C-alpha cells in the first residue's frame, strides 16, 4: 500500500483535483479489483474522502476530534498470519466525543483451533461451532466500521489481519485512517511498559480477562480516552491527532562514499 499511503499524504496536505485523484488511485495495484471511478466504493472501503469546488481532501483533516467517530478494535485469531490462520473473535467499541455509541462482538466459525490459542484466550471449538462464517462477520463489521478511524493497541496487527481477511473473502482492503494506542500512549504519559495488561495495572482498572476481543477493545478504549485528556491544546483535528500519535520518522543514514 505504499502508493496509497503517498496519495493519502497528498490529500492530507492539499486538495487535489478529481482528475489527478482518479489518475493516481487507478495506479494503486492493491485496488485493481475495485471500481475506483465510483467514489462511493472507496468510501465503503473506509476512505474518508470528500470533495468540493476546489478538489478532493480527507474529511479527517477538517473534523474536530470531538466530532470524529473512533472504532476501537481487537481481534482474536487462530494464529498470527492471515494467510494461514483466521479470525475467531472480533470485539469493537465505537465512540464519539468520549461516549460509547455502539459496540460489536461476535465469535467466528472455524473447525481448526490450536490448543495454544484455547489456553491463551479460553475460546474453545465448542464456542465456535455455531458461530457465523468469516465472510458474514466481515460484511457486518465493514458496515459497523464505515469510515471511522480504526484504533487498536498495536494497530498494525489488527488492521492488517482484518484487511487481509477482507480481501480473502472478496470485499477489498481496509482504507480507513488508523491510530495505534501504544504509540499514542508513549506520547501522552510515562510508564515502564505500554502493553495493555501493564497499562490496566498502571491505571488500576479491569474490564475482565485479557485476550478476549471485546475486553481488550474496552481496555484500549480506556487508554485512548486517557490519552485524549492529556493532548496538547494545539491538537484539534483528527488528522493532527493521527500525526501526533506517529513515532518520529527515522532519518536515512547517508552512505559514505569510499575514496579511490
């Protein structure tokens, strides 16, 4: 998604014309199976794209944090790679202006579950035998998520796993803006560790046993709200928040040219 990320950077900085937008998005290989001429398709994939007389831009660049919908997500899976394993549980909390407005929780059917995952999560094949299929769950979750900002504790894992799973069942990749509560926490308060379990001890709060999707999503939601309460005053829009949460970019070291 390198070229998609480059396009998003342009949309964050300036409005671009419809012709330029459509030209650039057609060149993105991961979207070759998506009808990118239909902007509603892109919005359904989660891209918060808007347009006016001046061109196209990201809605999140102009949305105040208090008005933004944030979807805090956690998944449990039968293994770490979406190419070999699958999601077995999704939990998510939708919040706006610091208030929970909806939640999503479901098991996902599978007939293969390593014992190590049962030991870690407490989820058994008996729990999953009557659960809905992966395609059914992902379709419902796509509608639930819409174009909200996708948030997770270690967002790269949950976002990429769900996005890969979406593509496997023919729904196209996730294009939502995303934010990691681990990285945001590091910017907002000092702790010895930033794992979810440690932070719950740090804040002296519990929502139940860890390694269950909705419990972990609610934990991450709590951490996110703690971070919002400590933000610098100049951070007011959703994109400013996302940018603030990102770790500093590493500068590439210049290679020393050997003298002949």
